[in-house]
C-alpha cells in the first residue's frame, strides 16, 4: 500500500471496534501503527463503521457455540472423573470390608 498497487485483501488482526484508534489490541504487537502507515487509518475507519452498521455490538454479545460446547464437555469430563473417583473409593471400601471374609472362606474351602 505504499505505492500505487491495488489492495485485494487485508486481514484486520485483533482489531476491536471499541478501540478504533489502535491497529490491534495486543500489547506485545507493535510492528504497525497509524503514525507509520497513515493510509491505513481510512481503511480501519471504514471497517469499523461497517462493523457498527452491521450490529457488531449486538452480535459480539452472542457466545461462541464452540466455546460453550467445549466448556460443557470439560465440565462433563471433570464430573465423570469425579464420579469415577467416588466409585473407585466406594469399591475400595467395599473390597476392604467384603474381601477378607471371602478370602477366609476360600481358604477354608481349599483346605477341606
């Protein structure tokens, strides 16, 4: 964009419509800015205006279905792990109580 070439594609990486004066909102990424590339300001302003005209404020409140699914999956996994651990502890208690008499009976039967 520094010469007369046409722009065919531009990726607005990490652009926030709520902070249109920044090229991106990553504190670790400062390679480009509007001071060095003033010709980008109009592009970003137009993009921001289009986002607002297309209800980005309303639509950005919608939760990502993938993230919701992932959270539910992790909760289910954690729950099933907890259930398994509880079941394993219960089984261990039962075996401690039940196994010795069974072993004693088995030994008695073998020794007869």
